């Protein structure tokens, strides 16, 4: 009876009652039980409870789910990096102007422009220089548009009645200026356009603008008002901030072994670097002008912003239609006016106006057209608006080029 009871007690439980860890029971002669930490598998023995693969913890699962949710946002940020960088610079300038004013005090804007053209030189292929020389008719039209055609729109601006009147006069002066010193070239480069052609139009239009801008202001805005443009300072600024860094970047590209290949393989990275340097300019301009911006009534300032936006839209439409008309007149799809790279360059560069030259001209006017700060203020907004608008335009071009359906439609 005792032996039978002991046998019943020491008999292992059925496989359905086993716990997740397995025990091997070995009986000694004395009837005692010994546990073995090892699991022994025999071919004829089945395991009633399947072994599940190890899965991540709830925290890891939640983090991976969060990353999946953030991926679309990261993609949107990557696809719209340039406009987001510019808008971020403007917002940061409004929120904390002290840092931007400090950067402007130490002339960080010149450093950022220098860096933009270093990057442009590093990414400038030798074939692009030849393409710029080949597209000289497009460049000639761009110069005529910048210096002779677009100043006529100042008469349209002067028809607007707004108080203070300096807002209107300032935008009229703005339309008579040459193209931007860095933004047009940087945006052309980001758009994959003919950046060498854009650079040539930028340098030549600003040099010729030294002679033509006083004539345009006198004819279209105030006949007989004698003004002088700081020729020596402007020429020196163009050479130091545009030409020298571009040549330096090109020399580095050609002289350092493997650098050109590295740059070409990482063109997206260098485009983002150029966009970051470009966003420093509106950040410092907004930081410096924040006090003036806050003094103006919001509704009046919004009207001025709308006027600057409308002016830029008119210039974009005028240049795009003119280039399209010239390509139709040429009648050849292979003409320089029909090439997308040249079209992008001339539409962007010829539709923008520069703020630094305007500031230099207003300082020389000596209050002849009103308060200098009020003359410059709407032009600051117009300058920022045109860069942000063109950044969205460039982003649209890039996404259109990546879309296979649009490419197929073009081929068809």
C-alpha cells in the first residue's frame, strides 16, 4: 500500500499539465526524485505547447509604430526642405531677433553668401560653363528683362493709393533693381537649371545696373531727381561675395582628387547645405527689421505684402510667357529657348529683385522719396516673399520631374 501510494505521488503529470519549463525526473532505487535542469527531446515525444518566437516588447513596438507615423512627415520635410528652411528663418527672426541682429552685426550675411557660392563652385561641372556660353541668346533676353522691361511695372505700382505712400514708392523702386545677388543662382542650382547662365546674368545685370538703375528711377519714378549709386562699393561686393568664392569652389573641385566624384554623388546633401545658408539671409533681415514691422498696422502691412506678391507673380508670368513665345518663334524644340535648364534659369533670375542694391540706392537718395525705413520695409517683405514663392516653384518643378506619369506625357 505504501509503495502504491508513493508511486502515485511520484508519477509525472500528463504533458498537458507541464509548465513552460521541462523537468526530467529520474528515480533512484530508494524511490527519491531528482530534477535535471536540462531539457531532453526524444523523437517519439511531442511537445504539447508550441514554442513561440521572441517578439519585441511593448515599448519597442510603440516606438516602431511612432516611427512609422513620422515617416510621412519626414518625407514631406525632405521634399519641401528649402521653403521650410526659409519660413523657419523668418519665424525664428520674429520670435528671437536678438540673435539675428547679432549675426547681422558681425556680417554673417556676407559669410552665408560666400558659402553659397563656394557650394555652387564645388557643384559646377565644366559642361555647364559650355552650356551657358551656348545659351547666350537666353542670357541676352534675361538682361533686357531685368534692366529694361521689368522696370516699366513701377508705373503700375505707383497707381496704388496707400498710406504711408512710402510703401508704394519703395516697391516701385524695388521693381527697378537688378536681380538678386545669390538667391536666383542658388534656386536655379537647386532646380537643376543652368546655374552658370544664372550666374552670368546675375553678375552682368548688377554691373550694368550701376549705370542703368539711376536712369530707370529718374524716368519711371521721379524725373529730374539726381541720385548716385555707390559704384565702387557695389563692384567690390560683387567680386568678393560672388565671383571669388565661385572660382575658389571650382578650383577645389578640379584640384582635389576624388572631390568632384564625392560632390556629384552627394548633390542632394550639398543642395540642403546651400538651402540652409540661404535661409540665414531672411532670418537676419527679419531680425533687423522686426521693430519697424511691429510699428506698422497689420492691415496696411498685409496690403504691402500682397502688392509685393502680385508684383512677383506678374514678373514670373511675363518672363515665362516671353521665353515660351521666343521658343515658339524659333520653331525648334532643340533651340536654347526650348531647353528646360535655360528656361528655369531665366524665369527665376529675371523675376527676382535685389534688396542690398535698393538699400544702397535709398541711402543715396537722402530722404528725397520719404522716410528711408518705410521705403525699405515693404521691399524686405517683397524680397522674402519672392524667395519663398520661388522655393515652392522649384519644389514643384522637382516633384514634376520625378513623376513618371508627367515624363511619359511629355514623351507622348
